[in-house]
C-alpha cells in the first residue's frame, strides 16, 4: 500500500485507481472511505484512464462518495467505453436499455453490448441474447 500511495501522490493514474479500490473496499490496511476512493478515481479519470473513468462512473451510479448522478455516471461510462473498456461498454449498454442517465435507446444498447460481447464480456453476451429474443 505504501508504494502505491507514493506513486498515486506522484500522479500515476494506475496507482490512484488501485488506492481508490483499497479505500472503496476497505482493504490493504486502509479503512473504507468512499469519499477518498471517489477523489482518487477522479484523479485517475481526469488523466484519461479508462478504468478510472469506469470506477468514478460507478461511484456516481451508486452515490458512493459522491452525490448520485445518473447523467454524470453515463458520461463517464461512455468515455471509458470509447476507449474500448469492455466493462464500461457493457454497463453503458445497460444504461441505454434502461434509460439510466441517457435517453432510452435499444439500438445504442445493442451497439455497446455488441462491443463488449465481442471482447468476451459474458454479461453483455447475455443481454445481447436477451435483446435478440425479445
């Protein structure tokens, strides 16, 4: 944790994400602190790290450490999805399917599910199959 913390303070986005995860989960000898986690995720996201954008989007989606904000969550998921991050593509597909933070759009939902499914994302494959049946 000490080395990750040093690297995070020096601005390494991957370390900021890792320490943010420790705070979010209350592991690695760090007490659970959603606000600190969100702050670190924001630092990683601001540097363009797709997994940081996804993690911050998840924080906004759940209201963990930041106010619940569906629109901001979807925007962050889109930023990560546009970089090819399959988890973000899958969750963004769900956002479009449910109208969570974006307009309900089944074509966009299917498009993002397809992108994630093509990378082997099982959840996206399941949703895509469901959409094809209905």
